[in-house]
C-alpha cells in the first residue's frame, strides 16, 4: 500500500495509468524470468517494466511468447546486476539475460530507455546507430506503434500508456507513432511489422499508417538480407501466413523481399500450392506442432525450381543433374535478397532432391528411400504436391501404404508398381525379340 501511495505521488504528468488486472494483465501471467529481471533491477534502484508485445498480447487476451524488459539502467549497469548476461548489437545495444530450467535456456531481452536525440542516418533516412539513452517518456515516443508503447510494472500492477495504446487496442487499430513516412524511413522494416501485426492480431491499419507504405516499399532494398530473412520468418510463422503474404503483395512490399510472388499468384496451380502450404503451416502452429523452416522455403521456391528443372530436361539434360542445376540457379537468385541460413537451405535441397526418387518403386529403392533422414519431410512435400494436383494422388497413396505395410504388403506393392503400363520405375523390362528374317528362316516341320 505504501509503495502504491508513493507511486501515485511521483507519477509523471501526461501519461495514463491503467489498472492492469482490469485489462487481464496479472503478475502470474508473466514469465518468471522476466519478473526476476524487473524485481532485481528495481531492487538495484532502477526503473524496469515489461514492455511492448507481451503487454499488448495480454490486453488482447492472447498468450505472449516473448517477454521483453525496458529499464533506466544502461547496458553496462544491467551487466553488473546480471553477471551471466551479455551485451549484443551495434546499431541498438541490448542485453541478453539468460535463465535456465528443465526446459533449457530462456533469454530475456533488456533494453535501455532510448532518448529522442537525433541519431545518425544514411542518405535514405535510415537510422544507422541509436545508442542515445533517455527517459521513460522519451523511450515511449521511440516505440514503433501505439499498442507497443505500453509499460507494465509487475510490482505496482499498473500499465503506463503514453500514446493512447489502450484506445487503439479497443478499436482494433494499428497506428504508428509520429510521422509515418519519417518513421518508415528511419527503419523500413517497420512496414513489414505493420503488415505482420495487423494480420496476426486482426487489426486495421490506421489510414495515415497505411498511406505511405506502397510508395516507400523500395526502401527495403537497403536492408541487410539477413535481417530481411528474420522478418520473413516472423511473417511465415505468424499464424496468419497467407494473409501476411497477400498483404505484402497488395502493398508492393514483396518486390524487395520475395519478387517471384507475382509469378506464383499468376499461376492457378502455384497459387493453390502456396496457399495450401501456408494454411498447413498455420494449422500446425495452432496445434503447437513444430514447423520446419527448410520445408517452408522448399514450398515457397518449388515452382521456380520445377519450371527451371522441366526446361533443362526438355533441353536434353538428365533428371537429377537438371534438378541440381535448377536448385542452384534459384538459390543464387534468392540469396540476393534473403540470406537463407545453411541449415535451412540444406534441408530445403534435400526435400527437393528426394522428389524424383518417389517415382522409383522397383527393387530395393523404396527401402533405401525410407532410410533417408529427410524422408518424412519429403513425403509431406509429396502429399502437398498430390493434394494440389501436381503429381498423381496414386503415387502418394502408394507411399502411404508402403510406409505402414508389412513385408508381404510391401512386396506386393512393388510388384504392382512394376506391372503398371508406362511406369518403368527403374525396373528392368524384358527385351522384345526381333522378328526372324523370313527369307532366311527354315520352313517349319509339321
């Protein structure tokens, strides 16, 4: 009670104080590691709040995945309080505070309040370095959207709202803080965040927030490819991936991020394939099932690979070399904008390389394919192709039966595949005898 009374006396003018429990935000809903960070920083004499997405999601009735902390302590002071923490970043210096439990390592990201001093920018207006520290009010003004400028004090159980974020949450509206064009120029990735958050949270972009996006989309060309990849992953794993992709297309943001989207959407089969893949991803996320980034990018890029592959085969190249060359060609093209990490790129290529092997159902080849590390992912990819009419459904059905059949069933399946007209499957066929030369043939004896 005394602490809350002191807090009321010391409240700064100009901000709205919200009773957290009234909005469904309670201390027991905050990750224990984030609570420990806030408690220890406050005990050390610093201000510390749960900030941004976690507060926003709780107010929207959703379960946050990440809990970030904002504090008046500098990175060095945070490092002094948490000896195992590490300072990372150059453009924005932040502190990662690790905690360990039976589930593994949990990282709480701690940022120091940003100041409103002019930060150095490049010729397009993008902030190059921003390590000027300031007050809580200044930090709130530096946030990207009003609904992210919400600060929760778990000890006072209060939410500080400086820019009507609560009203925008109630109105289901996403509004950027400050002048939209200037804020997008400072960090063009904010345009991608606007698309993702509006789709993920079911919010409508405020007119002023939406207006400059299409004309400024080209600014994404100035963003490092590794950072674009991270944002692309957030879009694809948002739980509303198709909506995000369509919004990217509608605002022209895909041209710097995923330029081949125009061709995909222009082809009905490719359009269906992409939508089905992203819908399946959303369904897995909704069921808390794991999602493979390698599989995701395999689906996104498959039609480009397949078109190149078919063209190379038509030119006389053999099946597997043609596929390998097509894969390498598309990968080189994509790497100009998206730096797909090697671990994801390797999985993606293995999934592609196993596709022609599903056609080979003779002898020991099906057994050897089952032993491949990426078989399950490649099989799921085959199912997706069959579902969209890109391969015969019978092929996918055959492999389903083969996986789960006993030895006799598998032998029968191989025999059945070998007997199919027009399906060589790599099997050796009997060579037809040439008709005897009638002039040289001896007359038959009766």
